[in-house]
């Protein structure tokens, strides 16, 4: 009996390891035998590790809660205020640990750089065909999930005349009031804010330096506040003006509605960047099946409508509008679109990051 028991345990262990290995190399749900098999494997893992997802960012709080309730999987959201760069570093530094991130939500430039470093596992969600070719890697190592436009958020309860252009921000009336959502050397949204400033001040999609110089002028004038802006800093009055994605500024308006703030959102009329964030599955995910099921959930009609509820424009929106699966009530509350938005290419994004690394710290100090 003892020998039979050892054999049985060994067989079960081998079967479990084989299932984990299959999930880690699956490039689609079909590779695991379909969605039911993927769900079963993810439930067996029981945990999903995410990070850098504030609950008020693009509806992620509700999305994580709904995923956990739907599949009975515990969702860990480590360091919600972290940046795209922090996510990349976590994949590297926590490799082999149970608390390493299973999947990441990063700016496109970080999606591309992470793919080049071989950090992501190829995976194509069921709705892969609805994602435009320009917004995904052909091998499935990353794919856009939602996007929007750079905008100017302003607390009309504290600012007498809210700015509507980047140029307005240099006016003396905005001294000590203009902030970003993070460090542009680490944060994709902050990087795009600087790039928008470049477009408004003689720069281009190939040249972000004028934007860096503009922030140098904001700093010298005393208008730039070197504080990471959040809903909390808005409520405290520390950051009454924020340059950020329109869906995040819209989220702040919702979050601070009962605090006395009167948060307005305006896509800057002199220039704006349009862009998407991307999902990627970590190649060394400790919970590979859960990581893939999370992707399937985010790109399902339910998940995409959840992003829409968070004021973001889900990548499958056009396809869902065509099929009639988009929630029309949610689509009506989207911030106004920009007809002047510039969409930087992958190469331009990489170049902008290089220039920022070389000159930002010395210009804005």
C-alpha cells in the first residue's frame, strides 16, 4: 500500500506540473482545450497577481472585484500607485517568486520594450481579431486594451478660470497649481503629458524636447508642482490642475464629487496625444492560467464594457458597436474625442523615452 501511495502522489504531482506547464505555454484558450479548461486551471491556481492598478483607474476596481467573484479567484493588486517601469522591474526582480506579477497593464512604449527583453508570453485572446493590427504585437506578446486623450483637469472650485490649452498653463494665475500624475521617466501618462506640451510648443511626434523645455519654464515660473497628482491631492487642494488622460481626469471628477471639488475635464485645444495602454502576460507568471483567464475577461464584452464604465475607450469598442454588445448608456458619457490628437509610433515612443532620460532631470530641477 505504501508503494501504491507513493506512486499515486507522484502521478498527481506530475499531472499538476504538466497542467501548469501547459498553461505557461498556451498561446490561446484552445491550446488548453477551450475556455472551460482554462477556467478550471485558473480556479485550481486560485490566485491572480496584478500591480499598478488604482481602483479608480479606467474602472479597474470593479473589474478586479467582478473577476474575483465570477471565478472564485483571489486577486492581489500590489502597489496600485506604481508606474509602468515599476511593473517591468517587478517581472525581473520577482522572477521565480509566488508574489511576482502574472500580467501587466503598461504604456505602449513599455509594452514594446518589455517584449524586446523577452519578458512576455505570447497569448491571443478570443477577441483577437477585433484588435486593430496597429494596436497589438503580431506574435501576441502585447495588445492594447483601452485608450484616450491627454487632457487638462481643473478644480473650478479653486481655480477662477480653468485652462483649456497647454499655453495657458504658463499664465501667472496658475502659480503652484500644475501637476502631473507621476515621474515622466517612469510613468507613461506623465510622459505623454510632456509630449503633448511639445506638440503645443513647436515640437512634433519626432521631437519631445520642446515639451521638456516647456516644463522647465513652468518650473522656473513656479507654476509646476513636483507632486504625484491623485484624487487625494485634488481633495487637499495641493494639485488643482492636472495634465493626464481624459478618462483618469473624468474618474477624478467622479471620485471627488462629494468633497467640494468641481473637477472639469478639457482635452487641450492646442494639442493632444492619443494613446492606448496594453496588456501582457508575464513569461514567468506564477499563475499562468489565471493570467490568461484575466486577459480573456478583460477582452470579453463584459470586461470591455467595464473599462468603458471607467470612462476609457476599450479597444474592441468599434467591433462591439457593430455587433450591438456595447452598453449605449456608458458610451454616451465618454469625454469628448479630440480631432487633433497625434498618435506616436513605436519608434517615436522609444526615441522620446531616450531623450527624456537624457534631459528631463537637468531641465526640470
